[in-house]
C-alpha cells in the first residue's frame, strides 16, 4: 500500500497505483487476435440481417466521416485594425461568401485565442510597471 501524509495525500515518489495502468485493451486484442476474421464475418452477417448497430459499426470502419474541405481562400484582413474590427472583417467575408463558414469559425477562434494572449501580455506588462513603481517609492 502506498504511503500517505497526515492529510491523506500520497507522499512524494509513492504511487497510488504501483502496478500501473491495467492493460485491458491489450488483453482484449490478444483474445480476439485469433478470432478476428470470424468476429468480422459475424458482424457482417448480423448487419446483413438488419441489425442497425452492426450496420453502423461496419460503416464507421469502412467509410470515413465526411469533413468539409475547401481550397485555400484569400480575403482582405487589415491587421492594423483592432481585433474586434478584424473579427467583423472575417464575419463580413463569411457573409459575402468569400470565406466558407467553417474556415471563418476557425479564424474567429484563432482571433479569440490571440485576444486572450494579448490580454495576458497586457496584464503582465501592467503588473511589472506597478511592481517597479512600488519599489521606487
């Protein structure tokens, strides 16, 4: 049994699971390894018989999910404008059809992430200025 401190937490360097993660998936693969072809035939058989779960399983393995794919698109984005204005430019490009909606969403998500990074940088800059000012006086 792993050792714990007075608060019930595991002590440093003592694992709560010394045996490691159980390898159930590996065990199942080894079990099925010899019968994989027979199992696949059975799933196909019940799918042909109308079992919709088996049909779904077969289709998920044979036909990849359809994802939108668009060619690269260029449109005007004024990087000198504030981020909110850039977001409006992206929305306008989607609205006019110059930019597919999924790509517009990806760009807006990237713009939001940039806004968060910019905000953190600004907070850090201000905090450093406050710390420097308090050390001077």
